[in-house]
C-alpha cells in the first residue's frame, strides 16, 4: 500500500450562510456542496457562490451529467439543477446512516459511515447491486480513471483512500493534516479532488497522485459490464 501526505492545493470558504459542508460534487463547471438546508454551487476559479437550491442536504451529493442527487436522511432525491425541483425519490440503502454519494457508469455509489461500506445501487429503485467493505468510517466516495476513492473521518484523523473495487483492499492513502476533516469527496475529472471540510465550512482541493498512464475515462469501472 502506498501512503503519503495529502497535498492541499486550495481552500474555498467559509461560505456565507453555510456553517458546515457535507456532500460535494462537480458538474464540470461549478462545485456543488450540501450545506444542511441548501445545495450551494460555487465557481472553482473565483470561489464565488453562483447558485443555491433550498433542499434538505445533510450528506452526500452526486451529479449524473444532467441531474443532481442528494442524500436527505433515509432517502435520495433526484433534483433538476435548473429549477431546483425534486423529480424523484428513492430509499437510501443505509436508512439514514448514509454518507457519501457519487455517480459512475449509470449507477449510484453510496457510502455507509459507521457500517464502513460502499453500496452500488440502482438509481431508479434504490436496489443494492453490490457492496464493498471498508475498514474505516466512510465519508465521501468518487470514481476517476477506473479508481474508486473514498474519504474517512474518525476522531481527529481523515484521509483519502484508493481501494480495490472488487475486494475493498486499501491500495493507497493520502493523509490529511491533523484536525482537517473530509466530509465529502469528488474528483474534478483530472488531477484534483474536491473535499468537503465538515464543520470548518470549507471545501479544499487535494492533488491526485500522478499515474504512469491513464486507464480509461473518468468513471469507467474495471470489470463492470454496464456500458456508458
């Protein structure tokens, strides 16, 4: 297993009216984060807030290329980012113990905080398709270049972990400084992660370690038979 100190590239926030940052996602232009009773979007170039949607937003956030998905206690809401309307709702697999949320290859991936698991679920029904075990509390979840990463947060310690999507084995760890938490996680599709900072009210970017060569497109899952 590779182990190194996380390189924090930039910090955004705290943001006006947002005491905490929970889930984080990226729509290719703006970063969205869950702030309790709102979903806020900011421009990562300027750091300025550009949108806000009134919706329950206490945990993970995802974007499928068209819609936002937001964990709200025991359910996942599908939201039109243009209008802010909730279009559909499915049950969350953890029944309220859910944390991170991401979209990859036509399915949702949901982190389970205290259960230390990641579920792949059907976005139409919420049915669990696959479960990956972790050995730490799971916060944010993201896929990039066929790699599955998740955040951890236990006590004063947080890190980003790349895990084998078949076995859950930890392949790589990026350790955050003491007291710097990771509540949400999303790749920018390139060489950086956006990390929610919990009660700090901040979003941080962390550099993703360089690879010798890329292994595919942004969310391609090894061994997954689903086409894009």
